[in-house]
């Protein structure tokens, strides 16, 4: 309850410009309703099962939704519209809040249309089908990148990256309307190390998403932590999530191989080595981007994505961190990272996995 109230006060400052008069927060045992604004009691009710079974990012999205109801009712004074009527949808669009009456944005999956418009429609279906085709083609190329022939593997990975780059360039050039969402990657951590920070930088620089570390709470453990959030289109979120999992899995494999070949005992240098792996892979991607630029494929930031990201996170802090000590383990990891070839097909690259969410009633 303390964490929910702290989140309420923070959101009131960042999203609602302190215009909300503090309401009470209650937990409900209702399983069919995620939350609701109770105007008569000036209370926001949040589902206890939601809090205890879903990631904290999901809970915060539901809390935002109910705070938007409070804003419409008490600040705008709108009393003659349906609960999810025009005034409510406008507020959700402006503040980047999920405004749908059913379903919830689940951390790790694409949420509903951030503007709060009902799902479906020809434009959304068309975009989803194009994304599915692109992801399917990329999955096939990544499968080829599993070739034991190093040159063939590298060529397949490079082709997959160029395809993703060209796809995003074509969409940006056409100035087509795009849907954006977010995902939370990995488990909450109390300490964000250099390895994790570099991976976030890789995704933000080379895989067409915005990445940010956001605070979360783990109710059953009573602990605070941070988790990596990425924002982007469904196709780019899918690709970035795959790369995130691939890099962490590969770095662990490379460390175990390094221990075996070098006769290393223990894991004292594990973090330093894996940070070197990520840095080496980043350097490889930087070099390949230079080649793409020479071929006329130059990516410019997506202004619409930046707008969505800034709406979700209106107050962003940039912090500087000291890196791991540049030891022999770091140098070995860096060398291994430069040889990484992104490969293997993404599970569920086609179809609607993660793009349509199970229904759940909101207030």
C-alpha cells in the first residue's frame, strides 16, 4: 500500500502536474476487475490478485488508468459522458495511458494502442500483418546465421540487420502512422551492472527502440529494484526482446567456455568478462552500421517514437557510471564479443503472440 501511494504521488507530479487531490487507495479481492475509481468515496481500488501475481509495471499501468478517471471526474468536471468516453480517451492519448476498458498492458508484451483507441481496424491489422512478414523473413535469416560456415553465418546476420534497417527506413519515409508499445525485459534487479547497461545501449542504438531503466517493486519479496523498459513498434519490440535474451544467454555460454579453456576457477571475473563481451558486440555493430551508411542506409531517430517515449517518461534522468576494471578477463570477453553472430529463429516470430492480450475488466 505504501508503494502504491508513493507511485500515485509520483505519477501525480510527472503526468498530472499535481492537479489531482490525493485519493485513498484500497485493495480488492475481485479477480474480474483490475481496478476502478470510486468517485463517492474518492478512492482508487486495485485488484489484490493483480498486485500479487503480475509484474509491477502492469500494476502501475492500471493505476495510471484509474488516475485518468479521477482526473476526468474531478479536474475536468466531466460527468455527462460514459466512463471511457471522449474526454477520458483524450486524456489517455495525451498522457500515454492505456485507455481501453478491458485488457491490460502486460510487461513483456505489447500493450494496447497507447492512445486508448479500441483495438482492431484495417490500419492496425495491416501493420500487424506486415510486421509478421518482416519478422518471419528475419527469423529465416537468423536460422541461416546458425551455419557452421563463419562467412555464411556473418552474411546472414548482416542481411537480417539490413532488412530491419530498410524496413524501418521505408516506414519512416512513407510517414505511415505506427503503433507503439513497451516491454519490460529481464527480472527486476537491485543492482544494474555494466553488462546490463551496455545491452540497453545496444538495443537503443541498433534495434530501433528507446530503452530506459525504470524502478519497480516486488510485493512478495518486499524489495525495490529496476527493470529495463523498451518502447517501440511491435516488430521492433519483438526483435529487441529476442536480442536481449540472446545476448545474455550467449554471454553466459562464452564465460563458461572461457573458464574451461583458461582453467579459471570461480566466478570472480564473470561480470567483468561479460561486460567485455557486450562491449565487443557493440563495437561490431558500430562497424556494420558504418558499412550500411556507406551504402546509403542511414537511420535517423523516429520522432513519433520519441514522442511516445517522452509521454511515458516526461522526466528522465541521465546518470554516468564507472565501468568495470579493464582486466585481462575484460579483454578476452571483448574479443569474444566481436565474434558473436546473432542467430537462431525467434520463437513465435509469426502470428499474434504477445500482440493481443487476455481480457480483464478495468474501472
